[in-house]
């Protein structure tokens, strides 16, 4: 079993040729809190402020670690854990319900320098799925663990296990009732079409050593079938990081993001076609996914600190702190990124 510290030190050593001194290299972070039918008319000023405040808090927490020269993974995990703890977002507390009325959580983490990655899928009792993904990445020889096995592994590594009800919220229960009623009246059990509740969280960073890191955590989709796994824990679909191109975290209708290999496709287009981060991201979100009905968006960052955050849904919760240290928070409008 690998030890976290050893792995971090090792990755820093093996990457020494790519490392650029912290003072010469900007650090930056982008986070998302999900995409979907997010319409301004459905928000009170108080609710909008609550979302923006939590997004800012998460981005700042991650950025502060990056500024201190901490590894990108730490920043990604810190930002995501704030969102996993907030009932506003569909990850950890506030996760959506399965058809049966439980929470089944997915998460993943990837380092763009080492290509090391970890994921957990369909876990019900791990308080912080992103911490479990990190444990799989650093403390096991595997990339993905699922269900009870993942929970047993997390317990062995000293992570906190909780009752599934700790993730309950009244708001998500109401969503479950509505979605079930709609599906039942349309005879659509298991069909997620028209399910507007996207709220996955994710973070991508450029750290002071020039490494790109991505992470994603989710409760999946409301009224999902037992055992259903979305794109969020699938390396290449919901999460991808490669120091030679970019780091991406996705949110949206997971089945489409898996079929179109969205996160890796964006980075691969950059790597082999020489396109910019913005071009690659826009092409996949608007030209590839949109025509086939794949609703959602992504956040992405490259090694120059360029940022992209396109979405083809009505809105996407997001925040960024760029290489100049400037914080921006967005929900409804696309960011103008040149
Ligand atoms: N992508 C997630 C899934 O399909 C859902 C989301 O982003 O809200 O599980």
C-alpha cells in the first residue's frame, strides 16, 4: 500500500523536469456546483447569495492552499469538501435520492503529472466521497472501488463512515417526489430525460509546481436506479487531468458524458489537434453534446492558467480565482472568456 506523503513526494520528484518555480508560475482554481435548469426567476436574492457565498468560500479555500505552495490535490479536496458539506449542492449532504429513497455517491480525483487517479462509486456511508477517492488513489493499487468494498476500504483507511440519512435534505426529498410522479405518469421508470436536477460539484487547479489536478463528487441524478453509476467517478468521462493539455471536471447528464468521454476528449483535442482550451471545451459542449441531448457543462484549466467553463444548460454554478488572483462567481450567464 502506498502512503500519501510518499506518493506526493514521489510525484514531485518524477515531475521535476516539468516543475517551474512557484514564483514564476501563477496558480489558479475553478470550481463548479452543477449545471441544469437554473433560472434566475426561481431564485430569491437570499438563495442566490447563499450559493455565491458558498462557491466563493470553496474557491478561496482551495486557492489559499495553492498560494501556500500546497499540492493541487489538497486544494481540490478542500474546495470539494466545502461543497460536500453544504446542503445546497448535490454531493455529500444535500445529495439527491435514488428511486428507493437512498443516497448513492460517486467521486473521483486525478493528477495530471503522474496520471494517478482514484474513484469511488455507489457508496452510501462515506462522509466525504472525495477523500475516499483520494485514499483509493494513494493507498491502494486500484483506480476505482465501488459499493460496500469501497466503504470497507475507507473504514480501514480511517475515513469517517456515517448513516446514509446524514445526507438527507427536505428539498431533495421534494425533488424525488416530483420526479417520481412525473416519471410514473409518463411510464418512464429509469429514464432520466427531463430530470433537471444537476448539482454535482467539482474543482480543477493549476498548482505552484505546474501540475493540473481535477476532482468531482456527486449524488448522481434524482430517482436514479439502484446501482446506477454516472460519469463523475469515471476517469475520462467526468474527470480528467493531463499536464500536457488540461484538467476537466464535468456536470450534466452522466450517461452522455460517459458515451462521449467528455473530460478526456477536451484534453485530447488540445493535445493532438493543437486547439485552445476554449475551442476544445466549446466544441465538445456545444457541437458534440448539445445535438445529441447531452445537457450539462464543464470547468477546465490548462498549464498556462487559461480557464474555460461552458455549459449548454440554462445555468451552471461556478467560481474561479485566476492567475492574477481575481475571484469571479457565476450562475446564469456564460463567462466571456477569450
Ligand atoms: N453527472 C452527474 C451524474 O450523471 C450528475 C450531475 O452532474 O449533476 O451522475
